[in-house]
């Protein structure tokens, strides 16, 4: 019976082998850290000479040479004094050793050893908690690949030296690696940064700044469609729209606890009078103050507030990426203020909204229960007993729905546990999308109550509900999921009218006006190009429907409909002639709400 090797152990061991070959090829290299990441590993180096992606193949060959030698990995625990002597000259390692010494943590090493008869020679030693493979014979020589180089500040701080980060992929075998590389190739074709530019959905400006997307008319249409979809779902359950400012006095975040934990991630403003304000990084503290404006009877609960608004977070420039990571985040945020006895019903309503919304794009959702880490209570607001009560409430709801879910320790929000919804796209990549968060801590900090049946003040519970979370990030997922070939209900242009010749322009204008009147998003391409070239242009823009208008269509008061095929090829096929009324009705039937 073959024992299956833990893939994380393989990836961790490969990061050590990478460090070993870099240290040998570039003497004087200073070592950073080399953790595992999703699908692979990386290692950070301060190199004596610059390298490029072209150098990776030689390093990879040397790593395979080490794998073939069947090297052992062994663990050793030593004193800080011995560790400092062992890593003399390695500044970054010495810094880590001092931190471990101060925290009174054990200092453990992993040796990569070459066995030679009765003696073992050390190939490489690193500070590491492990675990690793026992021997490199457990690593498939064809199952890993060094992929690219990037810059990374030591410990993520721009105040520290810039290191060279070498990334690698690692899988159990060559078949899995090749499958992942094929997926990456397809993902590159679908890159939302590339498609967003080609489809004219959004742009960036050096004058405006990185991480601050500017939305074109087409992209804005898509944002509005998605936001309106969620609002229609929320409106059915009694949500009310509210609006809040984009800045606040720091006192609001001091009371909420955000200032103490996240003040370094906030954009700050000093007024002409010297007052300190912050650009809001989240909406929940503002919403608490809308609830706090009056005394509520239990009969008036729940209060449900919804607001789609921008938040701002001071991310490092190296971490910004298209729409996936931005400085200005548009959140479709909602908060429910209710009694403890109403929590289950309100969460189930939100759950229904989430399933309906994501069902429209074909995503199957997998819930995950994100809990606090009891060993790190300093990361969270409130007391352990409050957290236990909130987490048990969520467990009961999941149990009632008949779900057994993964429990992720340490993934809770700092004020409360949550149910995160995971979705897989058309490339089988998993994304964390919607979230429902149960919060008993902010209501306590802000003294949010209602008057109960006995005339006493009863603390309320706060439920945070973000369906898209970030419209920017969700659109990046959708663009890549559909490869830009959006369904008709979401496409910014649902149909393109193509008059066969100039003499059909008048009728095509009438078709345009008629369809716009019926609520269809439609344009005309009346350029002097050939009909074939204009059809190909519409296909390249991935427009769902092409309406060809000629003499026969004008006579019969119809349009010749060509529908884009499903999938990224977006080739059109004839659907026959129909009236504008019939075409508009066909489009409207595709609406998810």
C-alpha cells in the first residue's frame, strides 16, 4: 500500500531546496523566508547580483539534481545562542531568532542531509517549524516548476529592504502540474485587466493613481445591473436604503475598535482647523449611528439598512492588482439590527438572497464557518463567552439547514464569527464571495438597545451582510468566469444593429428607437466597413445578439437575429427573423429578477 505524501510538506521542502541552490550559486546571498502558498511555494532573497526569469531554468535543474540524491530532512531544536552562531551574517534570520527569543519560543531547524555511508553531510539548514518530507525521494521530480520572480519588501514593509522573491509551483505529479499550467494559460487569456481594456469596461489613470479604477459607461452599466439585482432581492425582505458620508472623526473608529487595530490601513485627513478625520474603510460603524438616533421598541425590529458605497483602504502599491485589489472598494453593504430571537430568520433571508444572486451566474456555493482563534483573543473584540454564543448560533442555523461545513479557526472578522460562501468559477478556481457575519460586540460597544416587552433595555444583535462584498473584485471574477462573453441580462450592450447598406439606415434607426423604448441596451454599427467585418467586430466585442437589417427585414418589419454561441469563442449563429417586440420579450425572459 502506497502512502500518500502531504502536498504541503512537498512544497515546503522544495522551498528549502530552492534556497540551497540559490545560496550555492550566489554566495553572499541573505536568506529571507520560504513558506508554502496555494499551489506552490516561494523564497525571498537579498541577492549579491540581480537575476531574471531566464535564470530560473538553471536553478530548477539544480533543484532536481538535489531531489535525485534522496536527501533526508531532519528536525533539531536548539538554543537562541547556538542559532545566532549558526546563522551569523544572515541578518534576516538573526532578526527572526531575536523575535523568537523574546517570545520565549522554541527555535527549531530543519537540516537537509546527504547520507554517505555512516556519515551525513549537511546540504542546507534553515530556521523552520516544518513539517517536511522525510526524504526527497517522496518528491516527484517532474511535479514542480519555478515560474517567476517578483520584488517583495522584507516583512511587507516599504521601510525594509526590497528582496527578490522566487515563486514555484508544486504538485504530486507531472499530470497535475501540466493541468494547472494549462489552467493558468487559459486564465491569462481571460485576465480581467486585459479584457476590461478590450471591452472598454474600466480604465486606470496615472494622474488619478494606482488602485483607483475609473468606470466607463459600459462598465458602469454592469455595476448598476448587479447592484440593482441585489437591491430588488433585499427590497422583498424589508430592507431600507440609507446613505452615509465617506469620512468620519477618528472617535467613531476608536469606539468601534477599528482605530486600535487598523489605523495604519486608514487614509487620514487633517482639516483646516486641525481635526483628524479618516476615510471610511468600512460602513458598519456609520450604520450603528443611524440605528442609535432614537429609542426603538421591540415591535419595530428588525431594522434593516442597505447602502452601496465606497470604502477606502491604504494598501501597499505592490499588492494592488487590477480590480482584484484596489484602494477604493464599492461595497453592497447591509446591516440588520434585531433581537437574538430573530437572528435565525434574518440570516436565512440573507442566505436566500445569496443563493438567488449567485445562482444567476451558475455558481455553486459552499459555506464555510469562520471562527475566532481562542489562543489569540487579543486579535478580537469582546469576551470569549460572547464569541462562543455567536458561534453556537451560527452552528445551529447550519445544523437546521442540514449542512456539515468546514470550520476555519482564525478566519472570523475581528468583531464576530461569519459564514463565508465559497464559489468555483469556470476554471475551477475557488473564490470567497458573499459573507454573513454575526456581531454581538459592536452593539455592546455602541450601547445599541431596544425596549422589550417588560419595558427594559435589551441589547440588540447586529448582522453584517455583503452579497458581492466588493463590486470591483466580483466583477473581476465575473469577467474571467465568462471570458468577457456575458449573458444578455448582464451584457452592457445586449444587441448590435447592423444595417446591410446605407439605404437601410432609416429603418435601423427606427429599430434602435423601438428597442430602447422597450428597455433593451442596443447600438448601431453603421460604419462603412463590410457587413462581414462589422459582424466580426461585434463578435470580438462579445455582444450577445447581432440584428442584421436589410431590404427583406424592412419590408417585413423584422430583424434577422444572430445569437452569440455560449463560451469564449463568441461566434454568432443565425436565429431567424423576428419582430422587435418578440426580440425584446426574449431578452426580458432572461432577466434573473
